[in-house]
C-alpha cells in the first residue's frame, strides 16, 4: 500500500497525518488483514518553497513531524509496519524508483 497526503483530495492539509492510517484501515477492512504500508511520505522541498511540480511539498522539519505522527497512528491502529519514502531525494543522476536495484539504496538513505 502506498499513500501520500499531498496527492489526496480528501486530506485536510499537505501534512495531514490521518490520510495514511485511513488508507491502511480502508484497505485492511477490504482484505480482513493487517496492512504493511510499503511507501508513505511526501515530496521534500528546498527551504522557502511550498510547492513543486504543481503539488505541495514539506520542509525537512515538517516531514519529520509528519512521519512521526503517521507512524504513531499506524502503530496504534495495528498496522504491520511502514516504510517512509521521499521523492525529493531523487534527481537526474538517481535511478528511477522502478529500477529494483535502486529501491534498497533509497530506503537505506531514508532509514539512516
């Protein structure tokens, strides 16, 4: 399952911490199973910028707070786990996320 508050029309704000837990609960209710959120986060933006490519983005400080709030809510609601991802770290020299060899490197950067 993937979820991003900035791409969700029902989000109350660009850093709404209820979007991902809502999607997890919805998906879990359909499957009758606990959910592993394999990708959540939002684009990170350079200082002073609030939008990139027509979508809202979060500062690094906002992203930390957002991720902590989402993870706390997912844990309290019984999710199996979640992996955070930020598209802001990708550039022209970084392999596309569809490259299977690139995914572990990007996740390791996020965890470190």
